[in-house]
């Protein structure tokens, strides 16, 4: 590692820029993609909720696979642990307060496995035909993925934004659960 990249990594650790993922960029790209999909569906008279139902399944598989990038980049790991499935993190990738620890929770792995489980649940729901209204699969995806995210956030060390000591991602996930549940209940009651 050159002295320039070492200095950058040290500065990034102190300001928590690296290791946090592309939170803002990823969110903006996702929002832009959703808006583009909605506009395309309206223009071509395609059922938007049904399109999101189909896209949600592919998105989950993408998230499941994408989390393995965190493994190869030594990021998105959790607090120190001595559990049998602990993950070794090289010293240069450890946050400064955790330099004396070698093994950490593989938070990326937890999310990858749980994303696969959510995919399986959604696939079963799709195959059984129990969801009568287009868009309900997407709402269930949003609820279940938000629960996964809350669980995984409890382990992670690299959350960059906090409110009252709680990662913002947890507040966002709770908000998504509340709104998605309300819309799902409305859809079920409306038939």
C-alpha cells in the first residue's frame, strides 16, 4: 500500500467515509430506477405494481450476491466475537477502536443468508397464489427486508449516521415497515 493510500484510509476511517457503502449514491440510483420504471410502465401501459413484484425477487437475489462483495472488501462486518463462525479481519481494515480484536461477526453473511430466506418466502407466496393483489409481494418484500436490515444493523460497526445513538438505517427500516404494513392492510381490506 502506498503512503498516499495509507493516509487516505486513515483519514477515511477517522471521518467514516469508507466502509459505509454507497448509501447516498445507492439510494439515489435506486430511487431514479424506480421513477424510471414507473414512467416506463405508465407510457407503455404496463401494470406498475406487478412489475415491482417481479423486480423485487430479482433485487433480493442481487442483494444476496452483492453482500459477498463486502467479504472481499473486508467491510460490513460486525462487533468482535469468538463464535465458531467468526470472521478474521486484517488489522488494516479494523476500525481504530477495535485494533486489538481479530475476529468479528460476519454481518454481511447474516444479511446474505437472510436475503435468501426472504427470497424463498416470497417465492413460496408467489407459487401459492395467496397474494391476490398486485403490489402486495413488493410490500411484503419491503417489510421482510426491513426486518433483516434492523437485525443486521445491530451487529454492524460501520453505520455512519446516528440519531440518539441508533443507526439511521434502523429508523428508515421502521418507517418502511409501518408504511408498507399500512398499505398492505389497506390492499387486503379493499380486496
